[in-house]
């Protein structure tokens, strides 16, 4: 019974992703991409486990959309129990509302990539929460520049809702000694229809852990 339940979820999501890929379901033609200023966070790599609760991000109000996108840096673990690797735990929050008449949210996409050093980003699937969105794709993976596999979550709104919400926890495992510096990039993209055209806003983040001396 449980296997049938899992299959009932996996097949529609996989089918939707395949249809989008082959062009049966066409992605909207975006007329404008607004890339916002990069939000940065930096801290010296701790020698022990440490709680942060540092929130980085900035709200955006323009072009027919209100968007609050931020990263809450929660916790740094020194050599956690699952392996000998340190990791940084982060909560990603996306809250968006289309303000123009007849507008709606199309999709939300969050991706981690391009670390300076070998690392791995893993989504904690039990932490994922979303409203007026459905999960289209989810991947964890190594995020170093060479041979990297982007870690991402992709969500779509098929109900043409004026507002959408997502939050989820990602763990950034640092696969190097404590003396090494890591700098990873993350981007959140919101695609929406403002009542006249399809638009996209992209909020980049740069998160840095400086190697301990």
C-alpha cells in the first residue's frame, strides 16, 4: 500500500518534468529578467559547533510583485555524527505576491552552485513546506566548480495563484579541513505574470566560510 502511495506521487511529478523537458508543456516566454543585488554573508570557520540565527536578504517591491527572499543561517556543526565533515545548516524562505490585477506566480527555483572547494548541499526533505506551489524537481549534490552537480528545488504554480510561499532547510557540507575557505553561490528565481507579460526576478546570494588560521 505504501509503495503504491509513493508511486502515485513520483509518477505525476516525473511525468510533468518530462513533458516540460520535451516541450509538450511549454515554459512561458519571459520578457524581462531582473537580477537584484547580491546579498552576502561571511564568517570565520568555527573550531566548534555554533548557533548563528543570522538572517540575510532584502525585500523587493516593484514591477507588479512583492517578494521577501532570505536565508537564515542557523547552525554550524563541527564534524557531525553522520561523517567527519563540518556543515552549515540554512533555512531558505521565499514569500511572493503579485500586486497587479490578473497577475499570478508561475514558478519558484532555488539553486546552490559554484563552491570554491569540494562540498555537498543536501535538502532536508522533511523540512520542505510550500503553499500554492507543487514540487516539480529536487536534487542534492556536490557544488564545487569542477564536475559539479547543482543542488536545487523547483516548484510550479498550476493554479495561477497571486501568492506563493516556500521554505526549506539545506545543509552545506564542507569536504575540506578547517583551514580551507568555502564560498558558495545561491540564486532564487521567481517567475510570474504581472497581468501583461511574463517576468522573472533573480536574487543571488554569496555565502562564505573563511578558513581558520
